C-alpha cells in the first residue's frame, strides 16, 4: 500500500484502484484480488459520513475525568473498574475462573487476542448479555479501552457487579505484557 501511495503522489505507474495485490513471500508469488466498493462505506460510499481526518488516539482512548454516559444511567467511575495489563495477567495466571470478553470486531480479533477471551463485539453486544452470569468476575477489553467501558456500562445497568475493563485495551497489553503480539 505504501508503493500505491507513492505511485499516486508521483502520478506514475498503474494504480491498483479496485484491486489488492497479495504477496506470499514463502512461495514467492503474487496474486491480484478484485475488491468491490462498499456503497455503505462511511468513508468512500454513496453517502460518506467521514469527511475529514480524525484524531484516532483521542477517538479510541478513554479519558478518565470525562466518561460520557446516558443521563438515565449512574456514571461509572473508570478508576474503580479499570485493571492494569499486569494485574489482568496475574488474574489469568492465578487459575481463578473468570470471564474474559473481547468487545472488538471480528477483523480485529483476527489480528490478535488474549487467551482465553471470548469474542462479543460491541456492535451486537446486547445479544451476548443473557449468556453471561452476573455473579462471575467479568473482564472486558477492546483496542484502547473506550468500547470495553461502554460494554461494562451496559452490564452494570443490568445488575452485574463484578466488572473490570483493561485500561489501555489490548494495545497496552501488547506493549506491557506480550511485546511479540501483533499491534495495529
């Protein structure tokens, strides 16, 4: 993709518009894959809603003093429910039975995950709630911590009490606990 950006900037060569070039270094082979444009895409679809660059770090990071919740809910104090990566590692190593939920989307799950997590994407988190035991310790994580706090609030609203969110998400886990884990 970096080569494609350079070709577009220089206005030289044939860009791979509508195609993706896959390179397999073990077989020394290339494959051209056609990609259809998604008409519902928020960035390039028929009615784009993303029209400028966003600050990804600000978008995906929980800011402790200003957690936004719906007025009907009691506000969650993130300092009371967040757990550090090192502490979560200790909990998992202890052998104590806990429920670990990854609220990222499937394409993120395919990149990396913390075992023995269960994928429960925030986009359809409501459907997983009836399967959870409100008496168990539940640990949630996402990429940076914002989505897991949203899921935590949904559980808290339904009477779950033993809830924890991984501070800094799987990105912090990869940085502090498992530096060999792929990051994105």
